């Protein structure tokens, strides 16, 4: 095997014991799909404890070390797909779409189908290819398991102008989240730089390499004392990868269901919440509001979600609300 290729190491944690190795890898490294890891396993790019080849059905054990060697990117064709896009706004220059949790934003090896870009290329006759076809219309992104509003550039002019707004931090981005633990302060500003984690290069962290400034403001909406959870309203002033997830974890309150950044399923006491975590793998994080200047008309575009996604409604009902609208209408 070519030792110049990128090699990653993952240690199996207690909560991952018994999972198929392809499932385990797709959860700790969500940039690639489960089917892609199955392919790497069959081709010998994945080893157990540095030497043993395994099958995709192998069930991992605690403290085992899984070595993943990522081969060079393969050329892949990006095919427009008829996907059910939830479009909140559209004109000749821009569109605002509501991305569902579980959808990858742009294609990559292992995620060549079903991405937001695949759907955008099918739906819009005209769309900006300023960032390349694999990022058609994409000015900013949301994590795979984060749902919510994204602005899409349909023209190259809009793409460049919107990029400027994001760089100048004039785009207003608001999020709703549920975190673990009871947050004591009613509101606070988290000002901690974010870079590639020195402990795991596929994670971001406040102790890492290539640190860049990052600023997140949160306000407590509701404290669920019995369940030991807190609902928060968040505003990000910078757009670092995994910013909210890293920042909330850094103050000891990782997002509910975000095992990558510290959520532990063993901490859940409620049976209904345990069932919820088994049913969904998504962290509870929704980009519910987006405000920016129209790149051509220069008027303010202010879009807010009409309703939370079903999984957020479901957990809020478990926590005692009739529906997510009780919170959303106050945001």
C-alpha cells in the first residue's frame, strides 16, 4: 500500500461496541458514506489494529484501532437528480432552500448521488458554476446532519457578491439547538478560535492547527431540568466548520445526539429520549433564519423557517411542548 496516501486512525469507544465496522466508520467520519467504506474494506484500505483485514459485517470491539487509508480522489460524474427540494425563495439571482437533515451538500467520493447539488442542478435551469460543477450554487454549507436554510447563487454575479457578504460577516445566521446539561448563564458570547483538532484530524477543536477566530452567541430559551437538557437560540458571527458543535462542546454542553463532539447516550435517563436517539442520528441543530442583502437589488432578504423538521418536533413533544411552533414563533 502506498504510504504517501492519507491514513486515519479511529479508536472504538464503549458506545460503539457491536456496530458493524462500515456503520462505525460512516458515523465517526460522515464525510464519506457507508457504501464507500464497504468499498474501501473490500479493496484492503481498512485494517484492524494496523494489520488484520476484515469484512464490512465485522462488529467492532472496545479500544480496537481501525486504520483507514484514503485513496486518491476518483473522477466521478455529477448527475442532476429530481429531488424534493423545499424552496423558500427564488428569483433569477438567488434562491433560499431548506436542506433536510441527512442530506450532504455537495458530491464527493462515496456521496455522488442524493446531494443538494444533484438536486439543484436538476431543478434550476440556470445556476452558478463559479465554484465548479461539484459546488454549483453553493456559497456556504451546513453539516450533513444539520437541517435548515441555505442561500443558493443562481448567477455568477450573485455568487461573488454573496461570498463578499459572508467574508465581511454581514449575513445574519440564526440557529436553534438542544444541548446536554443545564446551561447556567442566560446568554453568553463564546470567543474561541477553531482549527483542525490535534487529537483527531477529522474533527475540529479549540486546541488545534491553523486556528482561526470564531465567535458564537447563545441565549437560553428553556431549561429542561428533569431531562438535563437546554434549548438555545444561537447566532454565529463567523462560519467555521462545525462551529456551533465545537463551541458548545467546549463549554461542556455538547449538542444532543452529537456523539462526535461529546454527547454520550449513556447519560440519557428518559426511555423516550433513548428511543429517540436510536431512531435518529442527527444532532439537534437547525438553521432557522437567514438574513442577507440581495446581491443585485440591494434590499434585505429575511427568511425564517415556517416549521421545524419532524425529528425536532418529535423531541420537543417528548420534552413537553405541543409542537415546535411553540418555540419557533418566539424566535
